[in-house]
């Protein structure tokens, strides 16, 4: 019997795939044939700012590349009638090295350039962004008939990047991101939403703070200090005042179990650390030194005059704000909590066994009197030069003390302004991102999301410790300091009420080379193409920093606003 012929029929999916491949190949050929332009004319979109929650359409712009400077210039074309008499218009400048990703969205109707680190706005863009806000992206919306030329031009200008987008335009699709990963460390769960807050210009939340504060104690604290140090969770004050508790004594009921795992209770600790979030806007930190000694002095078991100043009990607030909010209420709450805690959980649990009422009353009196006499100090500390790094300052305060335990002796008794600079804070944010990325890689590779288990590997533990304690190289620190002094970092506003206190303006820094002269297009009423004016626009230049010559270190009364 003869074999029956076999008829091969492609499945519908295979046919669709083949058709899609053919269309993508044709689109890629069309894109390759598109001629890159010297100038682009499109709409510009900037990130949200000034209270807006959506991107800001700016208007029509002209875009070109200065090949010598390797800088993309963006000049605004929509000029109001009352602005036509101005001498020229300043351009937004984007170095090509600052562009880290390029994505084409919505079938080419939008091209997004991601910038890292975010850039200080220059030219007309400074008027669209609030003080202290930087540009994390710029987006172009080309005309429909210029999509291919726009994409071809950006591919040429940004040759160090792959331009991702839809296959219908002949572009490769961006690889799918890895599955979200949540890591655990000492009861804190860190997920992708938290990790995103380590990017530039982001406030740290309580999860990031708890994660890194515990990581700092785990890796950086000397053994002797770790046994004498208690770091509360960031939710301590929130919980202390929950359920209508208006005093620390009453709020103690809400958190009385939080120190159950502390051997000997907090009365046995040399230093207590309380990170505080004020109004969900700002982080600061309280240190309580020698808490048990306060009871001893209050109960006349020890003579206050017999101690050196550094050995006396005290409460010290570290706040990097330029004009910190009053802390009277925090001090009152914390002292009330400590009264109940020191009486209810003494260092020696045997003390409470067999106590009669008179003994309990005497202990309470000692706690009341001792904590009333405890001094509360506002430490002179480094100040932040933007509105969002307060959380990293809090972490760095603790890291500094863990690296130099002897500094605890003078805590709040002398100036600490020279501990570190803004350059170290900027460096620390980068290193925190690197630490999380490395831990995520290790977690995905091993299938183990518990950071405590991951850190059992000595090589990883050593790497994370080194990154957590690292400091920027001198040349990097100098670069960051120079950037801060030329508008790269946010500076507090000048106090308007006391202009006589302002320092004399410093000489102007060298100005960048002028923007290459470009002719301005005039829209035609015919086919929509642009006709060229015979005269050229004036060169654009970089806008000088708003606070040029203003030294925040010399203005301790300056206040930053959110």
C-alpha cells in the first residue's frame, strides 16, 4: 500500500509570527533608510513639578546636537508677543553622557530620554521646575510624518545607547524586567517600591530607613558598642502616640513589648537611638545617653557633681534641617516613655520581685526627678543642601558614630558640623543603591530572600560592609562640592527679612561657550514645512545659579522649605 501524502499546514500562530517578522523587517529597512536630520522640530515634555502630578507639555522646540561638546541643545520656539523684544532665548542643554535610556512609546508619538543622575535645569527649563527639582527625563513628541527621521537622528546622536521601541517601527523591544523581589532583614520586608526611593531626589520611607539602620548596626558596630546600643524602629513614635495617647507615660502601653528582646532592657544600654519622622516630611534622630544614670541621680544614689560632663545623662537631637522645628513635644513624650520603661523594666529583673508599694513609689519618684533634670540638647550637625536627603543624613549620623565610637563621649557637647559633607551623602545614596542591587542579584541567584542568611557568606558580608562605610575619593568629593556650589545642589533661600546679613557676591564663574547659532523656523501656511528667517537667533547661554555667591554654612538661620 502506497504511503499517503503528508500535507503540512502552518498553524495560525506560526503564520501570524511570520507575517509579524516580515513587517518588522520591512520597518527596520525603512528606519535604516531614513535620513538623520541636523535639527529636529517637535513638542517638548518635562517631568512633573510645582505641585503637578503629570508631565508638563512645554511647547514647540528646536533640537540639535553640538558634536564638539557632545551636548543636545533644546531651544523653545513658542515666544509670547511681549517676549519678542528680548535679546535672545536660553536653551536647555543635555549632555549625551547623561542620557542612560531611550525609549520610543505610542508608535513613535513620544520619545523619552531618561537622565541619570538627574540634571539641574538650564535655560528656559529653570522656569518650569520648582527650586531643588531636577530633570530625570525629557520627552519629545514629533510630528507624525517625522517619526522615522526623529528616531534615526537620536540613534545617531546617542550612539552609545540602544533605542528601544515597538517592532512596527523597526526597533528592538526592551527586555522584560525581572520579577519583583522582596527581601527580608530583621523583620523588615524591602520590595521594589521601596527600592525605587533610593533613586535621586527621593525621600526615604520607613522601610528603607529600618532596613539600612539595622544593616549598619549588624555590619558596622563594634561588638562592645553593639551590646550597649539600642536602635528603635522608625514606627516607634507613631505607635507611641497611637490610640489617643497624649503623654509618653500613657503611650508606653502601646510599645511596652518592643524592648522585650533587649537583654537587661534599655536601662542596661549606654545609648538609645530613636529615628523620628516629622509630619511624614522630614527625618531626624534622638540619642539618649546613660538613661539608667538619670534614675540613679534622681534617687540620690549618685551625685551629679561626681560625673564628668560626658558621663551625665542627656538627650541629644540631630536634625539636618536648616531651621529645625521645635522638638519640645518629642522631648516630653520621650521622657514620659522612659519614666515608665525604666521603672517597669529595670536592668535587673530581680529588682521588681518582692517590692512593696513604698519601694515602687520611690523608684517612680527617682525616675520623674532624674528625667526632669536630664538635659535636652540640639546638636550642631552638618546641614542638608536639598529637601530630600534628610533620611540619608540620619543614617550617616549613626554610621559616623559606629565608625568612631569615641565620638559618643562628646555627643551634643561640641560642634559636629565637620563630621561629613553633602558630598558624602550623595555618595552614600549611590552606594545604598549598589548594595540593594547586589543583594537582589545574590537573592535571585540563590533563591534565598533572607538577607541575614545571605550575609553568612563572608565574601558578600565583606563587600556590603565596605560599600556601606566607603567614602568618596577626594577628586569625586571635589567634583560634587563644585557641582553644589554652581547650582547642582539645592541651597536654602536667602532670608528676605535681613538682606544685610547676606555675604558679598562672589565673582562670576567662567561662563560655558555660547550655544551655536541656529536660524529660527517660521511655520508656513502651505504644506506645513518650515521657512527660514534670514537673521539668526542670539546664542543661548547657561543660566547662572540662582544663589551664586550664597554660602549656606554662613547662614545658620536660613530655612529650607518643602
